[in-house]
C-alpha cells in the first residue's frame, strides 16, 4: 500500500470560519521579532498569520452553562462534594502512613519509594489540593516542597519523562495557582538537575538519569533505545519554564527533539521505517535519530507526544506553527489509517505497523477524544469533533459494558467485515467478543484517568449532562471496587463487580496520578464550571493546569 503526503494546509481550511475580531489582542507589535525560535515556523518555513492568531485568541471553547436549573446545580454540587470526600479519604490515608513518600502501599499502610523519594504523590497532588479548597494541606505541602533536595536520589535512577510530567508539571501548576515563588524555584532547580539527560549526540534525552553523576542511560541497560512519548513530552512544561525564566534553553531543548526526529526520518525512507505521514513510529534510536520499528500508535508509548503537539500550540498563544502543522497531519492520518469500526458498531483506534492495522486499544488511547474535541472546537471543525465523539462512545463502551462500570487496561476488537480478527482469537477471547463486543486483553483497572478526562472535556465543551452522568457512573464503580480502608487500589478484573461478589480481587497499586489526574477530572466535572475554565487554562498530560494568561510574542 502506498501512502501519499497529506496537505499541510489543513489548519487553514479548518480555521476558515474563524473571523478576526476588532478587539483582538494580537497587534502588529506582537509579531515574532525573530522567527527562529524552535517551532515558530511550520515545516514550509512560514510563521502564523496575525489575522488567524488574533481570531483564535478570541475563540471561546467552553459551553455557556448559565441556563443550568437549580435542580441540576444541586445534583452537580452534591456529586462534587462526594468526590471531594473520596479524595479526603485517600489523602488522609497517605498523610497518616506515607506523608512525603512517593506512594502509599494502601493495604500494608507503609510508604513506597518509586520516584526518587521526592514525594511524587504530594507534588503531583498540589493543584488538586488547591482546587478542592484544601488550603491548609496545600500550605503544609508547600513547606515540604521547600526543603526538597533533588540531588538525593533515593537510591534510584531518575525516570526523566515521569519526573517532568509529575514533578515539574506539578510545581509549575502550583506556582501559577498560588503565585508562591517557592514552587517556581523548585521547578527550575529540578529541571536543571535533569537537563544533563539531553547531553547526547543529537540532544534526544535519555530515559534514565543518575542525578548525582549526570550520567544518562536507556531503560534497557546497554541500549540506546527510547520511545516517542518519552522524548516528546517536555514541550509544555519546558515552554512555560522558558516563559517564566526568560531563558529559551528549556524550550529549545524540547523543540530540538522534534527537529531531529523530522530531519532524520523521511516518509518512505527505508532506513527510517516511516511510511505514513504524521503516524510516527514509537521506537527511536537516540544515537542515529532513526525510527527503529514501523509501529505507530496513539496509546502507551506514543500518546502524550501527539497530545503535546496540540496543547503546546494552545499554550503558546497559537504561535508555535510547527506544532499545529504536525498535529493536523497526524490527526488526518489517524482518521484515515488508525481507526476502524468494530462489529459492535463502535469506532476504535488501533495499532498500525507499517501498512497493517491491529485491532488493539489500551486505555491510554482514551485521551484522544478529549484533546481532539478541544482542538476541533478551537478551529471550528465539526467533522473532527464528530470523530472525537465517536471515539469517546467506543472508549466508554469498554467501561459501560462491565459489571464493575470500570474499563480494562487493554482490549482487542473485531473489525467489521474482517472475520479473520475473530477466527484468529483464542476461544476465551471469542467468548468475550460474543458477550461484550471486545475481548479483555488486560482485564484490570489501575485507577487511570484517561476516559474520565475525555468525558470531562466533552461535558465542558458541549454542556451535555450525559457526559457528566457517565463520569458519575465510573466514580460509583471506583467506590464499589477500589475503595478500601486508608485509600483506593486497583481492581484485578473489571468483568466482576466486587460489591456483588462479596470478595475484593485487588491490585495493591495507588500511583500519584490517581491524586493528580483521576480525582481532579472527577471533581472538575461537577465543580462550578468557571473553576479552571478551558478558556483560561490548558491541562498537561498529568492534568496540571497551566494558565493561558501569559501573552507570547514569539520571544522569551
């Protein structure tokens, strides 16, 4: 199969309906004075037009909720309060048994060191504490953060990607919410500690770093391999760090990753394994910069790379033209080659290996509807918003059809008019397809946020209460199957409702993202809609809201 290049002018077509406004804040004086900053120019060497940027800056995405009835408001706020109490239950367990630790072992009531001992759960949850109005806890956590020493590594190598999204993102968001400069100081301090990871021949960051020696390594000892998400998910945090510090070094390091990736890999170049424009293979070699496999996927290993193409564009005041240029190409290719209709009538994303499609989707792909819906609202594309809605229906069906109301970590589905998908399955998988419309490949739920995230976005973008009601149903499933004394844990089999069986089949895991992402999206679905409005904030991949109030003129 031969794939043709996709037009890079798609954004102009999608934005055709965006009208310039005489009150636009974009003036001639805000044009980039030196259009050489990483990402400012698209791949054809053009900067964003002032007319389009001005129109986009005036565009409002969030639904106007002013017509909410008193009864709807009462129900919504009752639900918000219930979720806040759930968070307090989890936080109290952490505070009593593991305060300042990376994680809590909820069942054994002991702390766990998993992220260098810098308090991953505490730092990741800072913005959740603030937004839920738990200010006493927030300021207590602030005092803990002020004393952190990032040169003490807890006897562990540092996972650079995770350090960025959990720690640096959490610190930046806490700073922008509270205006307490301690958080910015610590964010800069930690970023400077991990910057040696970028000291590689091409500037592609190592996956792991010894923060005491500055020596980097791959997660697989002796290898130089990495993946798309782990090299491409620094853009938002590093862009904002450059804004706050007026030091372009951070932004340029993140954007250089994209420059290298594009320069070293051309479509249909046999040495790069890159065959579909915008569908970037997940595996990449840090020394050569070449893709080392043909597997392209918007789930685990690729997800946040695509997410950051879109969201960094928003955060940049719509100035990073290369980001939206690449996103536009990628989303077109996803629509054309990366999704398929199942025999149950749902449109699922899948795994693309060269020219072959595999009907497999993990829960990480559930980020797609929310991010796609957000961008589609901004640029005024009804067709891509419909794609987002269809993908969300598929993702929700994985939760909705389970007795637990929770979704599996990964599924396989059978494509419409492709009977071999079914025939090649084990009999046990075929039985699940017959029953649910898909098979549970990894049947557990680990408190992950991605579907809740997209439901939150769709509720805030459309005002349709069906999305909020679905979030509530998932929350009830978490309460039934994951709540234990001292907190929450994963459940081993979503096909069984533990409250009905009378036996809890748990996975004793409570990662920091449960406090940072899952609880925050749950709560914000039912909080007053002006709390962290989508017109005023952009969420990182770890759900850390960053403000859109900082005007960007193309320079730092």
